[in-house]
C-alpha cells in the first residue's frame, strides 16, 4: 500500500548507478558527431607504401653524337697529355727512333687500359661522367672487359700513329675508323656506332 501515490520503486536509480544508454542513443550520437576513425591493425603504423615521385627522367635515352665526341676529346686530353710527356722523355733518353716506338706502344696501352678499366668498373670514363653519359652492355649493366676492349680497340690505331715510318699509315686508318664510327652513330636510331655493333650491341646512354 502506498501513500500519496508515491512508489519508491519507480523512476529511481540506485546510488552510484550509471544511466542506461540504449542502441538508439549510440546510433544518434554516431550520426551527429561522426564515427571514430578505423585503423587497420594488420598494417603497422608508418609502413604504408607511398608512390615514388616522377621527375620525368628517362635513363635509357641514347647518348647523342656531339656529347659523345666531347667526352672523347676530354678523355683524349686526360690520357694524351701525360703520355706525350712520357714519350718526350723516352725520346730524349733512348733516342728518337726507340723512344718513339716505345712511347707509341705505351700510349696505346694507356689509352685502351683507361677506357676498359673505367667502363667495366664505373660504367663511364671521366669525360662521359662530366657530360652525363655512361656505357651499357648489350643486356644492360656495365660492359665486360672483352666488350669494352672491342669498342675501344680503334684507339690502338690512333696511338700507333707515333710509330716511325709506319705511323702515318696507322694514323690514317685511325682517322677513317673514327669517321665510320661517327657516321654510324649519327645514322642509328639507338645511337650505336660500328664499334658498338662489333662489341655485341653495347650502347652509350644519358644519365
């Protein structure tokens, strides 16, 4: 029996009790304030892949004739100036004939060794590095020693131009070889010269 219509069991929350939230209230809260962000626990934080920037650089562009010619001139000076000094000293010490012969042989060896060593270990000589060029093998990567030796063998003819008596003939053949290489480079869509063809398909590219 109750007095005054008051029922203590109705509308009362126990002391320290928490108000009850039903599902409708939670849904209304989510619609009003937005759902909390969801995280993919399978992907560790900070390891998400990102796209590499594209600067429009194509490392497979073939090297043009004029930069390649400029690189050859630079490399020729790098090798030729010291070897000219060596040849002069040999001529003074051993005499003109013997000094010229030995000087021509050493110059040919130094020229070919310079190109073969740098192309096979670095992919570029100092001249090519200055002008932004590099040498690749037929299948990419650096050329082998045999390939580099083949494509630079015509330097032997030019260097042997210092030989007594036969020097003029060697020098003339060397000039003809250089002209043929230049013409074939200019006429090739991939800028591969005759020396590249003989080497199995080596090529000079920008980059």
